[in-house]
């Protein structure tokens, strides 16, 4: 069985110390096969915040895949945010952005964040088809995971509605591919959405936050278990008594039709 820890929105600078400590204890105890971080490691894109985020992640022995979020650009430096928005992120995390082999699966990162956009909410995501094609080529013909900060389409139960540019087209593009999981963040709430198309299907899991910037009332992160064709996702939610598991769902990939994913 494969076990993956799915984190997002750590927001160092506004981090939740108790939640970070509790999450670290669970990660050390469960010894996952991989840790995937779906963006917003910092609050303002400050060097000290990147250093704190990297130091926290470096305590874990598991292989890691990290992508940037919109908060991982220099908030207070407009020139840098436009000209080279991810230079600080790259300085601290470039070595953790390479595709990751997790058993028979391959996980690939995609940057959906932008330092600036010509629309009122520049923090919303965008997908370039050329970048998506590179990610799909990196997955190849293996069961695939793509991680990015922004959900392609708004999660049904998330506390924040998203407007990812070209997200609907990206969603339709990955459905017939070998990608079975899209791991995202941004909404600060745990959610699971199964997207079906005529040519295929994929599961979008969004992770909560381990910061004080809570939208659903508590910090959380996800644990994903893959046993053959069976996928189970559990949100670990931090309450007054510490972290408690909350099942997001279980799904089965049809062995006779790998494009079919069904809830169980």
C-alpha cells in the first residue's frame, strides 16, 4: 500500500504552531511514502518565511514534491512579483519540484500561481496548456498524480469558490489521461470531487491549511492511501483534543476500464 501526506497552505508567517507540531507527530508516526505540498508555503513570500517552511519540511525523511502558490511571490515587492515572482521559491524549493515516483505511481508538479494577472483578483490561478502538456508527458503511461495550488474547477463543498483561468479546459484535458488524482490547495478546506467525462475521470482532492487563516474553523491536512486500484482519502482535522480523522471518501479504479473511477 502507498501512503501519501497531502499538505497545502502552510502560510509560514501566519502558521498555526500547535497544528504544525501535531501534524509533524502524525507524519513521523505514519512514515508516509511521499509528502506532496500544494502551494502557499509562505504568507508574504519573505525569505525568512521560506527558510522556516523549508526547515519544517526537512525534518521528514519521506520524498517530497512541492509546488508554489500565489502567496509564494514577494507580496511587498511589486517589481519582483511581476519580473521574477518565483525566484525566492526556487532558491529554497527548486530541488523538490521534480517528478516523484511513488511505487507504481508518478507525481508531477504544475505551477498554477501567478505573480500578477490582468484581472481584479490576481491571486486566482491560471493553467497554461503548454505547461500542462509537459506535466502529462512527465506522467507518461503510469498512474498519475498532478499537484498544483489551484483546483481546476471549484470544489463543490469548499469554503472558497475558485476561478482558475483555463481550468475547465485543463480539467477536460487530464480526464482521458493516466492522471487519476489532482491534489490542490488554495481553498483552505478539505474536499473531494470526482470529475467524470466521456473519455475518463479523475479525483480532485483539496487540502486544508495548517495556518491561522482558517476558513472551515480548524486546521487540517490529508492522508491518502492507495492499495492496488483502491483509493481512500482522510482529512486529519485539528480540534481541541488534537487531530482527529475524517473520511473524505473511498474510490475504486475499474480494472477493466482504467478511465473509470467509482465511489465505494
